[in-house]
C-alpha cells in the first residue's frame, strides 16, 4: 500500500488534541437533592476519587477519535499498488472481401 499524500500524517497529533480536550472537560455540577442526600453520605470520600482516577471513555469519545483518524487517513490518500499494464484496443472497421463482393453485386443485406 502506498500513500499519495504522506504529509497528511503530520495531522495525527490532532487526534491527541481530541483526547486532551476530552480529558479537560469539566465534571458535571452536582447538586444536593433531598432524596439523594443519604446516598452521598453513605458513599463517603471514595466516590469522587474513584471517578477522577478512571479515564472517562464513552461512545462519543470513541466516535470522535475514530472520525479524526479516518479524516487523517483519507487525507493521506492510501492506494494499493498494482502492476500497470498498457492495453490497446484495436477495432478494424474495414470490410472483409465477402462484404465487398456483395456490395459490388448489388446484394445489400439490412
């Protein structure tokens, strides 16, 4: 496989930019609601720490990274190498001798 535009691979750091921007997304605001108040006390301090140490990977993030990779790959113009063969098509439109004799004798087929 060959790339017709290998300079497009310099755009791969943009995929890293998508990852960095996804990691910098702020956490959603948490508000205390009366029915959930007991659950926040029961969870203790482990809840926020566990969520901050684990990377947030969701379907939208995976789609964004895949889209960025596909765009870079499309800009690189990948092409399969094939052996090139020159082909010439020759069409001979001259009439054969039998057709010439029929025209001369007046027998014309339609």
